[in-house]
C-alpha cells in the first residue's frame, strides 16, 4: 500500500540576522547585516502508512513544529520532498487543507467571541460538509468529548481543556484522512489529558484516521503510540517501535524482592543490590546481561522469596538519557 | 456565496455583543460631531455658502461623516496585521477558503452592524438637533445605497492592503497608521474636498480615497447629478476591481514569504 505520507531528505533552513553588541554593532548590522543559517530540519526521511498513530518527539527547538508546519503546507521546504495523500502540501493550499485536520495546542481555530456551536457551524460551511455527515460527526464528538457542558459558551470563556476539546472536534468534523496534533495536551491537568488521549485513540482506532502527534509529555506517547520518531537538532535520531527503544536504551531494570526471612546479605550473579528496606531488597540488572526469568530463577534457588516485581525503566528517563548522552548519534555513527 | 453570508452573519452577531463599546462609540462620534458643527458654523460666519456648499450642507456633511466612521472603519483597523503577528494567520490558512474573502465577509458583518448601531442613531440625532438636508428623490437614495456599498468595498481593500504590510515587517503599526492618516485627509473626511485648492483635489482624485467618503457625501447632498452620479459610481467600481486584484496579488506574495521564511 502506498504510504499516506512520504518524506524524503527534507531540509528547512532559516536565515536569521545576527545581532551584534552595542551601538556600533547595531549600526553595522543596519548597513551590512550578517546572517546565520539555522538548520531547523536537516535531512529527514520517513514514510507513514495509512492508519498509523505516530509520536514525534524532541526537545524544544528540535525541529518538530517546523516539520509539522511543512507537512501541513504552512512552510515550504528548503529542499527535499513531501508527498501527502498524493499532494504536495504547499501547492494548491485550499484543495490540500480540505483533506487534513490540525490542532496546534497553543492556538485555536475557533472564533474567539462566538459560542462553540456557532464556530462549528461556520466550519461546516467552510469545509462544505454535508449536513448529515456534519450532524453524525458532531453527535459522536459531543458525546466523546463532553462538549455539551460548554457548547453555547464563547470560546474566550472556555478553560484550556475545554478549548482543546472544542478544537479537536473542529479539526475532525470534515473527516480528514490525516490529523496533525502539535502539543495537544500542553498545560492540561491529568484528567483532561486522559480524556484527550482516549479521544485520540478512538479517532485512530475506530475512525482509522492517521495521526501524527508531537508532544513533550511522554505519557502521551506511552499510552498512544506504537511507533515513535525522535528528532533533535533537525535530525531524526530514532524511528521505530517504542518497545524497542526501551529495550535498547532503557538502562537498568529493577527487580524488587520481598524475602521470607531477613538475610544479612543476599548477593546474586548478574545483578547488583541497589537498596534494601527490611526484608525488601531492590536489585538492578541490565537486559543484555541477564533476563528477568533467569535472575528470578537464581534468586529462588538460593533464598526463600515471598513476592517479587520487575520494574521497567520509565520512558521519560530513557529518552532523557538519549538526549543527554547522545546515545542514538553514537549508535548511528557506529552503524556507519 | 452561502459561506460568505454565514461568515458575515456571525461577524454581525459578534458586533452586537459589544454593547458598551457601541454606546461609547456613539457618544464619542456625536460629541465630536457637535464640535465639528461649531467649528464649521464659525468658519462660515455670515457667508451663505463656501465653494458652492451651504452651511446647512456643511452641517449635513459633518453628520454623515461622523455617522459612517464605524461603517468604514476610518479610525483604524488592524485585525489582519494582528493575526499575522499572533500567528492566528496560520490557523486561518489551514481553512480551505480564500483569505481575502474570509476577511471581507467578516468585515461586511462588522460594517452592517456599525451601520445599524452607529450610523442610523447618529443621523437621527443630527436630524433632531440640527437643520440637515436629506436626499430628495428615489434615484438619489438608490445611488446613495450603491455608493455606500462600493465605498465599503474600497475601504475594506485599502485597509486590508495596509494590513498586509505585516507580512514584511515585524512592526507595521506605523505604516498602517500612516495609511489611516492619509484616509483622514484624502477621503474628504476632515473637510469636504471642495474646500481644498483645485490642484489638491485633482491629486486626490487619482487615488481611491475620495471614493470612500467624498462620493457618498456628494451624492447625499445632491451636489452630483444625473451623469455625474453614473461617472462617480463607475469610478468607484473601477477602484473596487483594481484594489481587489492588488489585494490578491500582494496577499499571495505575503503568504509566499510567510511559508518560505516562517512566521
């Protein structure tokens, strides 16, 4: 099947004026401005299959939003190729944007001083959605997103979470094939985040909409995405299963054991004791050194055990390690 | 067409919600209207008319121009510029419709609301407190309606064009303000254009500005008659077309710049 998105050697370079210090610098800058080039996106390639839900991760300034803007047709690449649904996004803007949906977490597509329902009506006309389809979608989203509580409230009076729910509804009324979500959970509380995640999952699984999600919040990714792409300094550092990322770069796993008696020391081959609290001992071990089952076997042959629990390293610390220690760059250097 | 109407209707509705602003605007417009009447009355002194305009005509002129300040957004309109600066332009460009039409529809709603909520009450107040003249024939009324509609379109395009400067500079406020100051003088808002020297009027007539106010005023006062009215309306129409094309071309260049250099 042809991919819904094909991105090939994508580059976006911005030319910024360099500010010089002091009055003299300012005058020189006026006469002979000096430029520097920022490579916001620096050679990215990937394919996306129809129906995928992909997390696009990276620290601030990594190039996430620039990529999304290019995919949405709001920025023209410096070089490289993007084909979405057979369209080149920035050409024929109107025809292209009619087939996509987008939510930029920081902004609203709704009318600030109109009630939500009126904004949605306007979108029906803008996207020329047939009345029946519009009503069906609206009913579905109203229920899933709990819009009824504030559907007659002007957008300016909504809380951030409510506004985000309204914006999600607005982005999907015309049944887009593809949904871009740029930081959809930014600034929301846990309950609001969870509701939005469930909705995104529904849209992807039940409606089959392809979703690209950029986020800072790794629990979004953990709950929603099988596939992640990690970008930093405009380069794609990782593109693959979330599971594999954890396996490869997850660092140490932990085994927490409640012993039946109080051993003064409880050493075992392949793992180190990281802490102890009465009869409870925490071991740390590396996946590539020993499997959890093996370790448990060794422990139970030597000691009497009441209970145990394997703890996976959380994805957040995994990814933090990847950025900080530049693990992926080293990995790809080694591969070359 | 349906979409245009729906956008305009919602925009009209939004205007109605700003009741306090409307009342404040009304009071201000009327207050300055009274000041302008006082100044003109002093200026006329014992003269019955100046450059062919009677005192009564001059007073009507101040009433009419005060009344349509809101309708034509004469004192400033920065919405497109602001949406470029806040980045809201991006979400609007993601909507599958022309950006110029998108704003034009919304401005129409705003203008009609201003016509109802500001122009009519001010004209009524003037009619109560001052001796003003009204159009005398059905033809004159009809011409007035057409001239008002075309005046709004010209005013919208001029404002839209000025706002587009926001695509090129991070601080276009000065430029847009300058455009509004030009409008203040060259439309014939400050003084009827016929009070100015001939050479100045001829220069003005090379620009679209007089067709925003002066044409409307002269039709209202009955200064223009028969064929002159037709010429005036056709000139307005010409400017609507020219400015419409200019808006589209410059908008396209601005969007191209935005999508290439980033917002």
